[in-house]
């Protein structure tokens, strides 16, 4: 009997081994594919970023592109699974992967060196398509395709292959987290692209192994219960698309929000995206570590906390503010994706399910990343998406009783009327009255948080009314690809201010304290440009050192204040990337600096790393770098390579002045490091005797002056506030391939 049983035993062992190999191969392929798919996103976007001045919108548009390409890949996988035979689909997809390999290594193709002055988002989408379109499309199809192949094998786990989706997101999550921590700081971009190409070719080999195992699978496995289950309806598809669209839109909005106030760098890109992917890992796991019922229960509490933080501003550190926004985003995405997992269809409809999810992601991304910037002149999509996240909660329905429905619709109509009145007519409320009103509404919303519709309406009303009420009368907002610029007047009518994001970038006195119109010939310089400021001292030092008319360039236009630092025979050039800022600065009814001091000053449009590089070598005696948007820093203007380019454009005794005032980051040591890497020396001014309280809208800033020798600093050598700075040997020099935002943030917190 033992001898007779041996072949059966061997057959069983062989089947067990084959199934173990099947599971291991499919898991490895889907994990590697997901890692490559999401590693290429920050890697290639970082290649593109300098062409747009480090604008946070670059990543927003990149997310939209990746979501669109993901949808194309999912559609291809769905059609291939539905209409091609098992073996034919393997052959076709391997052919697509091999064809995509011929597009490697990834790089920016010829003819895409400089973006246009308009339609930047469309140009960027075209660049991504021409550069990484085919490889990304091929990778995007792998997750649903491999799950569909696995579901039709004889493996016991094939009855519910959704666990592979969790494995896919684990690979994506690990790739995203490792990129800014392990890869970006230590591997140059060119080497990153080469390593990614090697990984892509390795994936082709793994896919061939999956195809061979699928090819020789004993039979087509179709779960018995799935054949009897009705296919998803259009209502199901719409429901899945909505649940996917809201967190995808929030992903774009939250990422833009945190990037605008710190920097457009992979570290801040991947944090929200990693949390977004982590929610998929959690909800599609066989045993979710966070129960869905708990997430549904706590979501309103997190939203109420976010509204309180936005309006009452109790948290002052950027780390705390980012933590609140990211936590609320995580909970909302987890709730929406939990509903997706709860309502997922049988495995035979798996590719269609992923197709609808991907379509929803594209809708949300396009709405927040492409449409909203042209529809709203402020970031209105964020509060709207928060309210929509509430509507994604289970149990949304109109009240059963007619009287309750009348009450609900009447309240909504009244709220809309109040919002319209607030938008059209200034509403003056004291801070105390406003805070008590908001607190009362938040407390009331907590009472009916189980009813999604009125709760969402209350949250939306509070946030939208808050914007309408705090927006000062006469405020003009201009939104472009590069952010939101606001022109406001102070309550006393003395000053007109240009604000970009959360930071002032220009200001002009329009009336004296007695109410009389201020003199405009010449206009008084304010903010960081006043007489005696650090920036004005650099002009005086260069002028005294050369004893002739000077040639200077300013990177970052603002309101055009520094044009009034020019003597009649000086040569002035501005470098500005945002056409909206140019229109504002040239409008004499807004700011008159250019109109009065240099009406014909050349303003070169485009990113300064590209446009200034075209200037003749030695063209300028002074280069002023003042190109921050809000408090976000353009990393590519603060690197060793950027300083080398500035050096080439300086005259023999010229100077570079870098304005590095920032609420969140310490950057003077960064400038010192990149200067020393080019054989230059640095002096830093970050103090003054100025009484800011007695001199409204005149600020003490941090300015780093860089020159070839001590003699080139001229009078700055004897100035009390200009201290020599030595590079810190413990800090790595920032380059086009490396930056350390976390270090700059920690140094600022320790000041």
C-alpha cells in the first residue's frame, strides 16, 4: 500500500510546491510592478520641476497625469481580460512590456526644454506622455491583469484575489517612503533612471514567469458563487467612482496646500500619496487593522477639528499644522476606500471594479488639479472636497417626514443666501462675535453628525463663509498655475499689499497717516527693501565698490520695488516665471514702482535657471535672488549648480544677494554651503535696529551675500549686521540631486 500511495503523495507535494511558487511569483511581480510605478512618479517629476520654477502645481498636474495613465492601463487590462484568451493575453502584454523597455532609460526628450507662457498644464501633460507614457501605461495594467490571471488559476486563494491589491499597495507605499529617505539623498537622478530601467527589465522576466505558470495552470478557476452574481450596475459604477473621486481630489488639494507653505519636493509629495496608498492596504487586507466602523465613527470628529484649526489658528508650528491636515486627509481617504472595499464585487468583475475606481480617481484629480485653478480665484476646492467626503459616509438619505425635509431644504437655501450676501457685501463682525458664531455652528454640527447631508452642509457653510467674511473689502485675487496672488488694502487705507499664498511679496504706501495721498515720485520702499535694509545695503556696497553705474538682475518680480533702487544709468533686468505677477506689477493703478522708476524695464519670462543661463557671462554686478512663492522655496535656485551659474553671470567683482527669510526653514547655512562648494565666501545679515512696530510694513529679513573675496563685499565688511558665515561640515551641500528639507525645518525649530 505504501508503494502504491507514493505517486499520489508525490503528486500532492508537487501541486503544493507549484502553488507556493505560483503565489510567490505573482506576489513578487505585483509588488515590484507597483514599486516601479510609484517610484517613477516623484523621480521623473523632480526632473521636470526646475522648468517650472519649483511650482507646487507641477506635482498636482503630475498626479492628474498619473491617474489618467492609470485609467488607460486599467482599461487595457479589462479589455484584454474580457476579450483575449488566457494565453493570448499573456503574449500581448509581454509584447507591450518589451516595447515599453525600448523607451528606457527615462529622460526629458529633445524639444521639451522650455514650457510655454500659457497652457502650462497641458504642456506638462504632453511632456509626461512623450517621456514616460508607454512604460507607465504598461506598468499601470499589471496590478489588475495579474490579479485577473491569478483568479483563474487553481490556487486556493484565487477565490478572493483582492489581497494581491493590498500587496500591490504595500509595494507602492514602500517605494514612496523609501524614495525621499533612501534613494533621493544618495543616488543621482541619472543613476536613479538607470536603476529603474534595470528593475523594469527584471519585472519583464517575472511577468514571463507568471505567464508560464498561468499558461500551464491545470484548469480555469471560476468560483461557483460568482457565476450566479449579477454584474455591477451603472448605479454601482457611479457609487464607486464617487468614492474614488473625493479622496483623489483631496490628495491633490492637500499636497498643493502643504507644498505651497514649505517646498515643492518629493518628501512633501510622497507623504499624502503614501497615506493614500496605505488606506488601500488597510481596507483590502484580509483582516483590516483599523475597523471600518471605527473610521466611520471618528471621521466627523477629525473634520470638526480641522475646521477649528483653520479658523481659530491654535497651532503655530508648521509640523503641527501639517500633521492635522494629513491626519484628516488619511481618515477621509480611509473612510471612502473602506466603503469601496465593503461594496467590492465578485472576483470575476475585478478588472471592471478597478476600472471604475480609476475613472473616479481621474475625475477627482482633474477637478482639483486642472479645473479648480481656472474656476476659482482661491483654493475653494479644499473645503468643497471636505464637505463631499462627509457625503460619502454610509447612510446618506433625505429625512422620511415631509416636515423634516422642508426644514432641511429651507436651511440649505438660507445658508446659500447668506453665502451670496457675504460674497457680495462686506460683513463686519468682531473677532469675538465671529468665533462664538463658528463655535456654536460646530457644536450644533456635532449633534447631527450621523446625518451626512446636514453635517456636510454645515461644514461647507462654515468654511465658505469664513473665506467670504475674512476676505477684506476691495481684495483682488488672481490665480495662476503658480499659485494665488491677492492684492489687498489695509483697514486704515494706508497700504496696498501683494500677498502670495500666506506671505507678503510687495507693498506700497498709498496714503499717509493723516489720510493724504502718499508721494509716488519716488514711491517709498517697504517690506524687506526699505532704505537701510540688508538688501539696500548690498546695492550700496556694490555701487561704492565699482564707482560706476551698475548692472543688476532680480530673480522674482513681486511688486517691482527694487526697480526704484536703480540709478538713471544703471542696467536692470527682471526674471519672473508667473505672467500674472508681471501683469500686477505693470499695472500703475495697483503698484507704481515700475511705472515711476523703470517703465520699460525688461522682464524675462520663464524659469530663471533657464533664462538667466542665456545671459552673457559677466553680465551683472549684482544678482538678487528673491523668488519664493508663499513660504515655499524653489530648491533648484538654492543648489551648488545654481550658484555656479550665478557665478558665471557675475562681473569680476560682483555679488549675489539671496533673500532667504522664511518662517519654516533655515536657509542661510544652505547658501553658505553652496557658495563654499563653488569657492565663494558668504556674509549673512539677519538683524537690525529697526523698530518694526513703529515702522509698519518694514521688516528685518535674512539676506545672504556671496562674493569671490572679502574685498568684493566692500562696505559690508565693516557693517555691524553682516557677519561672516562658514559652511557647516555636518551639512551636505544641496545639489540638483540632493536637498534636506527636514534638516532645514529642524534648524528653524531650534532657533
